[in-house]
C-alpha cells in the first residue's frame, strides 16, 4: 500500500473501513461529499475537526484504491 499517513484502519472504528486519522469519518464519507458537489470549505465547516490535508489524502487514497487490482490466492 502506498504511504497514506492520514488514513487508518481499525476494526474497532467504523468496522475497519478506511478512516481519516482514526476518527469516525470514513474516506467514503469525504469522497461522497465531494462527488455531491460540496466544496472543501463546506466539508470543513460540516466537520470542523478535519483539516484540508485530510480531504486531499482521502481523495488520493480513493483514487489509488480504485486502480488497485485484487488477485485471488490460488491454493498450492
């Protein structure tokens, strides 16, 4: 996995979905807001504990994940 300092995975937080800095805001939430037309300023107003870099990294992570290919493991 690429180096994403602000993206965390914890089974105890949001069921292990990728979250921003371990808080209960998922990458999917941020991507969904951007896709719905919210500007970064709007998102930061809705979630004042987020930082602009959180939005950027969430979008970078989503773009990287969309390009990742998962291959099934073949039993030996």
